[in-house]
C-alpha cells in the first residue's frame, strides 16, 4: 500500500484519508475491496443522517433541447454544502435524469436506476453524496414540463 493508493482511493470515494488507509489495510491492499468497503460504510452513515433537518438547498433549472424543462428543489443542512460543486453536480444530474425519465413522484424517482449509471438508483446516487458531504440531502419536490 502506497500513499498514491490512498490518494487514489480518496479521490474516487471522497472518504477521509485515514478511512482510506484503514480500508486498504483491512483488505490487504485490494483496491476494489477497499472501495466497496468504503461505499458500504458511506451508505450506513447516510442512513443515520436521514432524520436530520434540511433547512438549506438549491433550485436547479434544467432545459433539454428547448422542449423539456425541469425545476428541482434539492435540500441539505447548510448553505456551505448547498453552494458546493458536489451538491450542484448532484442537483444537475438528478434534474437531467428527471427530464429523461418523467417520474410521477419523489418516491418513484428515488427507486429508478440512474440514467448515467444504471447500476445505482437515484437514492444510491444521493447517499453517495451524503457520505461525501456528511450532511443529509433530500429531494423536496420537482416539476417537469414538456412541449
């Protein structure tokens, strides 16, 4: 295990340096196993944060080809996270997904496979960002318009 391995794992997962080092040590240097372990830990942490109040957020507007429009209200705990690139990228990805799939409710949306990576659901996509930011994130509401 090298410092480069730890840094690469940190870059790919968003986990802390010590968490990455511990995961690599516990998996005998197996990068993929360490990545899976950190992912599982992140999802567990995200589940624990689910009841925390989300008083801040971001409104994402997305227009696709001038024919489909989405307005998404994505909520988080602090304005610091709401202004961050990671949170904004999450909002953009979810809005693009909504434009492509036309879900009827937030619950239906959360269960859908993410259009950019069908191996995960929208819920998993959000939980991975929760694990990186350390804050609860939820979709408050959305609307999709189409011509």
